[in-house]
């Protein structure tokens, strides 16, 4: 993988995690989320989607991941039932 693509994918990973955290912060939610969403869309168009396993589960379960990819015309199929099962297994192991 080219160094620039690696850097963009790393940034995408951080943006998705920031979006997950920001959604839980009611005060800064709207403007910050809008900025993160637009950044995610732009970078995803450059390098494609990051693996579903690298995303915060709540963004996959809520459908936000799939919606953002659909809006940019990029296929990012997800088995939501599998994600929920994996999350339940992780939480029960805690």
C-alpha cells in the first residue's frame, strides 16, 4: 500500500472514531458531526471504505456507515446481524 493511502486510511479510522464520540456529546454534536461526515466522505472517495471491523460498532448498527457510503456511491455491504452478534459477544465477555 502506498504511504499516502496508508495515511488517508489512518485518518479515516480516526474520523470514524471521532464521529462515534461526538454523537454522544449533545453540546457539540451538530456542527462537529457535519464536519466529520464530510471529511469521511471525501477521504473515502480517495481510498475506498475502511474495513467494517475497524469501525465503531454503534456506527454500523445505527446504519450511519452504510448511509454515508450510499451517499457517495461507494459499496460497503455490512451484515448488521453479524455486527450485533459480535458486539453482544464482546460485551458479555467483559
